[in-house]
C-alpha cells in the first residue's frame, strides 16, 4: 500500500510539472456526512500538491470535483442538476469534471452518467479516491475518460496529503465501512465492510494536529464504537489515549451504534475530561416493531435503559439523535412510540429525516410504503415537539458560564464571534479577532432557539 501511495505522489509531481506557471484552480462540491467532508479535505490536499488553488466559484475552476452522497434520494436530483449546469462550462473552458464518492458505487447512477452526461471526464468510487492523481494524469495526457471503481472492500491508505478547512477543529477518520446492514441504509453497499485504521496511525495524526495548533478533534466512523485496533484495543482504549495527547482540549465522536455501547466506552467517556459529554445516540425510531424491521438490534426499552445507565454514570451527560419518520409499515402507534422516547430523553439536538427509498436496500422492497402526506404530517408533529423541547432546554444555559473554543466569526453576523458549548450549542458573542482559536469563558445571556448569545468574562 505504501508503494501505491508512492506511485500516486509520482503522478502528483508529473501533474505539478504540467501545471507549472498556469495558475489553475479547483472547486470541490461536497455532499453528505462528515466522512465525505473529510474525504474532500484529502482530495483538496492532493489537488494543492498538483499545483491547483481553490476557488469557491465553479465558473473559474479548471477542475471541478463532485464528492457525492447517496443516503438521501434528493441527493441524486441535486447531483444531476449540478452536472447539467457544467455542460456549458465544459464547452467554454474545457473544465475537467470528476465525480466520486458513495453514489458512484451504485451501478444505475454510473450508467445514467454514461448515457446522459458523456462530458464527465472521471468517475471514481469510495475505494479508489487515492488514485485521483493517476486518473487526472490520464485525462491530461491522453484526453480520454476514466472510470475507476472497484466493488470490493477497499484498503486503508495512509499518507495522503490533506488540506483542512478549519484552523481550530479537525476530523479524523478512525474506521471505514459498516457491518450493520440496517434495512434502510445503502452505506454498507457503497462503503464496504468495517475496516479500522491502526491505532498508531490515528494517534500520530492527532499528535501532529495538536502540534499544528488544532484544539478540537472529532473521531469519525460509520460505527465508531465497533472500532478494532487489535489485541483488546477498542474504542474505549482509543478515547483514553487521545485524551492523553497534550494541547488537544476537546474530543467529540460520531456516530456510535446503541447496540455496541459497552460499559467500557461509557466509563471512558466518564473518566476522560476532554471527551464531550454530549453523546450522539441514533434512535431512528422509538417503536420496537419498526426497529426490528430496520434491523437495528435493540428495542425501545433497551434504548431507554441505555440512556438511563449513561445518565447515572456520566455527570451532566446529554444526548443528540437521528430519527427517521415514515419508515415502511410505520403505524400511528409506532410513531407515537417515537414521540414518547423524544419526550422521555429530552434530546439537545434531533436530526430528523423523512424516510427516503434507496435502490438496493431491503426497505425499498417492503410493502406498505407510507404515503408522502402522512410522512410530512408526522414529521411536522415531531418537529413541533423537538422545537418546544429545545426552547425549554436552552433556558437552563442562561446565566451559566461555558468554556468555549472560539471558532471564528459568526456566519450570520461578521461583527460577532462564535463557538460551541461542550453540548454542541452554538454561542455568539462580541470579541476581538485575536481570540479566534483560543478557549475562553462566556456567560450565557439569552437563548434564540438555534443559538445562544453570551458575553466574555474574565477567567
């Protein structure tokens, strides 16, 4: 594998030589989860080494990369709309168009690209992203289209360059793929089975980030708490080792699976002062009947028992979650079970989704698909409950002092700075730019549903 990466660096050098003095630009359009965002940072790192510089305006791009996600059905419509817009740009500027990511592992998507969008230059999959330099070189040298997709579980390639999008927070992928095969989810089919990175590679990457000034680390995986570093070294041991790294101040992780949340991981979260005490615990449904059809391997009662166990063992723990509304055969009683769990847990954040059929998944073949109007009606009821809880929960922050890593300027008000509480609540406050990437104390003054407002106080 080291030889493979070495070969790709040779292609990077060749492309850099071809591009020398040309001031060429790249644009990356990223869809989907933080794993995809982390992949895009690696793509950006490779492109920068080739001599391209980033532009946020795709019309100025000499190479346009689309890093796709296939979790939601509307992602396909978004992608094909974007690719359709690229045709004139291709004709005018000769822009190289490359499409990669999860969606490219779906045969019907690739066929549609070949048939309807023949001007696309490169199609690459989730297991061949590291070969992008070679693919680009083939296009530059031979002016021919490249399809670089394999349908077996990919290897883990270390040593790819990376261009981080943030100066204070960084994501670190600890494992790839998923073994769970939830009936609604396409991820195991497009990302492959679970493969864990070596613990030494993960810890060395985080130590390097700490030396570069990064303060907050998010550990990424489809199911982080099934991480396997070998020799009785699992996710709990990894958390404890990351917690020991100097200069790292905050550790977050997504996403765990409730069925794999063992007592050693709970104790590690309790013991490690740097590990955030908000736990993202995907529920998906509050109905045991629906959970069984989803192949989630836990019941409503087991989920609530797990929450209660963590509340007893971890001081100040809070929860966020994912919920799917309108799964096939979901009854009104099933949906009421979901509302019941939401009422009992009182999540800090809920990421709500209307069930979306995905070709190739068992749920897509299930009978009794829920009509769209019922899905939306239930979604709105859930949204109303969640928002009422968030407004109530936010009030407990007023008057408290929160330790905040200053991330930068607020996106909605450039005169304000922004950061997040340990529980991942957005906080805005007045302050000087010199405070960016430092940790300060902020007193919360008011709540505004999706953010808190505060003022800086002396330490």
